[in-house]
């Protein structure tokens, strides 16, 4: 069961890490303010998903120590906040651009 979860978590973490780097680069290089904010929102979404899956690794794939549970819970909260903020900003930018 652990190896199945490991094969699920690892590719998602690496894919979202790659997307976070790409959107961060695009956000910093964009000259248009709207595109910069749109890429920033996509970066937040990717980073939020990545942090949620890292929290899943900490919570489910390791021995249950208090430090790991606290770190996993902290990553989960930060990841959910990033995901929520990115989705909110992305939807606001999409509706104003139409």
C-alpha cells in the first residue's frame, strides 16, 4: 500500500514542482500586468497542490511522530491557502479579461 501511494505522490510532486518553476519564470518575465498576475495565480495553484501532496507524504508515508504530523499539518494549511488564493485570483482574472 505504501509503495502504491509513493508511486502516486512522487510524480505529482515533481510535475507540480516543474509547473511552479515554469509559471514563476513566466510571471517574472511577463511585461503585461494581467499576464503577470495570471501566471502568478497559476503558480499559486501548482504550489498549493504540491504542498498538499508533500503533506500527504508526511502524514501517510512515514512513522507517526509528533514532529512529522505537525510539519504535515503545516504544509497542508499552507497548501490549501495557496490553492484557494490561486483559484480565487485565477477566476477573478478570467472574468475581468472577458
